[in-house]
C-alpha cells in the first residue's frame, strides 16, 4: 500500500485535514487592525505623556520621562544603591558621548582650517543643495 492510499492518521502535530491551512492562505486573514500601536510606540507615548506633580507646594506639568529622572536622582541622593548605580552609569555614558562629539568637532575644525576660500565656498554650495 502506498502512502497516498493509507488513511490520514490524526494525532500530535497532525491536525485533521479540514482544519489545516489551505495552500497559499496564511493563518491570520484579517491581519493587524489599522491604527493598532506596537509596544515601542505605546512606550514612547507613555513616557511623553504630561502629568501634574506637586513640587514645593507648586503644581508643575512635566512628562513621565522627567518624573522618572527626578525620582532616580532623588533616590540616588537618599543613598539608594540601585539608583546611584543608574545615575553613575547614565552620567558616564553622557560624558563619553559629549567627549566623542567634542573630539569630532575638533577634527572638523582642523579640517576646515586647512581648506582654501574656494574650497569652503564649494562646500557651502554643496551643503545648501543637500538641505533643499
């Protein structure tokens, strides 16, 4: 008896033929609804949401992102080790970024100093054409 003549055996990993996807058809016919936001978008929107806080008896409107930064800084000043670790890590990253930017600017300044007036004019024309 060939494989085609044998009756189809339903079991683990072998659903009934009538419930299997048809050839050329995916399992999610409707797909994701339009306007449905992904996690990253929801997270960013949540961080940018404005909330009202009471600081020194005064109401202030700040973003959730700002509130989190304030809380971490306050906790670090209170001596909480996790918050202190976070602040030091962020500060180190920020300083490294600023130093890289500063180094790049110094290199750019040195490169621009070596250009002639004609080359600078040409560079300005190129930059202005890219802006448009």
